[in-house]
C-alpha cells in the first residue's frame, strides 16, 4: 500500500508529527465496535476498541483501549483465549504506520481483561480493519486540547484474591477453587485503590477524552453468561453520559493480576456489575473535576526485553504430587458420609456441651453414675472432626488438581517454544507531567506499586495486559507461596528485576527529555 501523506487525510488541519515551532497538543477520538457478529449467547453490552490519537507537532502516538481479555493471547494460552490472534497487533501497527505515519511502536493497545466465557470479538480480519478505521477517524478529527492528570481513589469494589495462610502459602480465590479455610487465613495481600486519570479538554473547555487506569480483574460479570465489557464498561458509559459532548472514556487495565471484585465469591445473589461500575465511574468523575489542564508535550519510548522462561516446573509438580499423596492417605478412616455428618455437625454447632439431648438428661445420667451420652458425644465429635478434616483435604486436592493441569500446560508451552527466553515489549509514553508504562503480563499489585514508587513523574499509570500477552507477572518472592498466579506463569522469578530495571530506565529517560 502506498503511504498516504497525513495532510491528504480528510479533516486534518496539519500533518501528524509535522514539527510545529510552538507545539500544541492535538487529540482525536473514535471507536470501533468489535463485538462478535455471531454471538452464541446474549449481549449485555457492546465491546469496543476506543482510540485516542495524540500529536504535539514532534511526536505522535495513539492509545487504544479494547474490551477483550488479551491482546494476542491465542497461542500463548493454548487456544483458551481465542479472541486475540497474534497477528492483530503487528498488522494494526503496520497499517497505522503505513497509512497515517504514526510509528507502530507508538501505539499502546490495552486489553481491559474482561472475562465472559467463549468468543467475544468479531473475526481476525474485521478486528484489524475496524480498529484501523477508528484510528483513521481519530486522526482525521484531531483538535487542539489541554490536558491534566490526577489520581482518584476507589477502595470499595476490589480485594486481593490471595489470602495468606498460617503456613505461609497463598490460597487464591477463584471459581475453580473452594474458598480458603477461614481458620487458616491470617492476612491479605496488597491493594492499589488509585485511579490514574488523564483529562483532555477542547480549547473551549468541553471535555474530549478521559483516560482512567485502575487495577482490577473483570471476571464473570453477567449471571446469564452474556457478553459484557464488565464493570469498567459500566463505568465508561457513566462517564461518557455524564460529561456529554461526545466525550470518550478509555479504561486501561492496571496491575490487577491478584485482584478480584469483593463480591466474587458471593453465592447469595445474582451477579450485578452495575453497582461496581457506578462506584468506579463516580470516583473517577469526582477526581476528574479537580484536574487543572494546560499545555502538554508528548514523548514515547518502546523497548523489547527478553525475560527468562520458567525452568523449575518439574520440581513444583513433584512437590504437589507428594502433597497430593499425603492428602489422599489422610482420607482413610473417614467413617461418616455427608448424610450422617450433617445432623451430627448441626447438633454440636447448636449446643456443643449437650449436643445429643437436653441438659437434664445428662444430669440425670450423671446422678446414676452413667456417662452413656457423654461417651457417645466424645466418639461422635471425633467422627465429625475427621469428616471436616477430610473435607478440607478434598478442597486442597481440588486446588492441586487445577495446579497440576496448569503447570502441565505451561511446561508444554515453554518446551514448544524451544527458547530459554520470551520477548516482551515495554513501552513508556509521557503526556505532560504524566507517564504511562506498559507490560504484556498480568502484573500483580506489588509490581505496579513498585513502578509507581520509582517513577520520577507526579502521576504514573501502569497499563498491564498491553501490547501482547504473557499470562501472569508475579513478584519473585511470591513463587514459593504457591498461589494461582505463580502457577499460571511462563516466567522465571528473575523476570521481575529485568522488567523493573527496564521500566525504571525508560521512565528516567522520558523524565530527562521532558524539559
């Protein structure tokens, strides 16, 4: 395809990245509907690729927020995540660079990580064509803007899903796992309640775009299993309706790998994402209103780093199988079945001191020198305790079975690659006094907090699940605790230092070049 000059694109007042002597930030927005054309079930809300195109006369870039689970996760998930083919990102970047002159490495493409079951998006060809058309439209509609950044807060809707147990291990809250034993839980992992917000206003003060970044995990969001953008979609819709004037809200997933919504294990009511999204949207708007805007310059740095693949999976499998064997042996001598266990359990729960009968029966027996009920209670109490121990063993065995299957999948993926490392793109984009930093992995909260601490910028947005997909990115010290995220992980623990070093370097270079 012959490259079209930006000045030839209808609606452009000047070429993208033309190099004005006094740069003024220009921005344009557009969106493409990527919802599957052949849904196997209902659609609660449409799924979009939302585009914010930016140009300060020297640098041009685009932020694309996609309502999907992953960007290019099909092969690396062993075809569990079918929506994002590995060719989507390179084809989109090539098309944008060829047609619009925006460097491909200046595209930040983020997946919201919404998790409805089954196919979500239209076919591969349509994904590229529709998203490219939206970028084209955003560039054509660019207008001068003023921008600002601030941080909001929302701590009511999420919880760290890796409770720490007395034995030092993590027990991950998942639908395929039983809940952790209450008596064993001693602490929760960290949480990042910060909402990173970028505000873009037209010169007449009317809002054009709101970019907001929040660490969460939008899992199964509809009780009927319908396709949905989950509660970030609710929040974006609320923001757009409230601000009007064609404002576009772009949600960027944060470092939420070990986060879930606080009602994730609530089985007493139908799942309802509306309250969660409403709280997130209103908290974003509350902070947005306080953001002053001004001139902003744009800069971008993209690097590809090579992270070590995990090599100790066989040792982890052996340890799990040994634990599994011990648990199976512990199931011996389980006398009760559930039918006999439940009434006994209720008796002891109702009145631990006199479970079998009224207290006067026990007093009467004692006056006769008899202990029949007391002896029976002691025997039955041991049977109940044994059954409860067997239940806890069953729950742990369920987790072990999931872990063994997951480790086998990742061992196969790493073996099939034939490589000791895996390529990962790290991208930094500076807009004014704010920085966006990316990772293709589902970063855990601790990593995101680390990046914000070392950043020299007043405001740093950590956009995980961006520009590719690598499963989870846990901190090195979490590997021995055995949570789900370190099981569903392709990377060796050494990845953290390599990644954080690269991010720190990019942030420092962007900060040094900002003046």
